[in-house]
């Protein structure tokens, strides 16, 4: 059983970015376990893309050819654990995609909504000014009455 912990993020988009990055690194771990040459190529590609490579190098005990020989039980367990992790990552990605805001609103609709809100703000602003003027008049009348 994989003990993968979901990355912590406040925003859904950031969490999706982390999940996709973890998916990429999981694929990279699988590829690096299958061949030293492919892991070197992957490390080079990731470093040229500006990503910090988390793929094991040839000196690593865990990812070495000695520990992950074809047919080795460790190799099968390692790959099956990574495949299980990919399934978990995929499920989490799908659940977070569903939480993203709906982007089906067109720009024109958005501008219309903003215009409606602006008109409402102007109306409320005028109403507040009127109420403040009434309040000020009442205050001044009370002040005059108390001074008499």
C-alpha cells in the first residue's frame, strides 16, 4: 500500500500544479528504475526545463541496476507501488479539477455583471449620501433645541 500524502496548498490551482508535478516525478522514478540511460536522459531533460530533478542518479543504492534487476521482487514491488501512486494522483487530480471555478462565463457576460454591480454601488452611494444629509440635519436640530 502506498503511503502517498497529498501536497498542501490553499488554492486548487496550486494543488493541481503540485499533483501534476508529483505525477511527472513518479513517471520519472519508474523510467529511472527501468534503465540507467533513460534516467540520465530524463535528468538532463528535467534540468534543461528548469525543474529540479528528483530522479535518482546511477550512484543511488535504491535506483541502481543491482537493486532493480529485471525479475527482481524489489523491482516489481517498486513499480507496482509507483503505479498505485499514479492511480491515487490521478484520482486526486480529477477531484480537484471538479473544484475549479466555472470558466464558461464569456468576457461580455462578465463585463455586464461588473456594470450591474457598478450601477448598484452608485445607487447605494447616493442613498448613503442622502441618509447622511438627513442625519446631519436631525443632529443639528437636536443640538439647537438642547441649547435653547
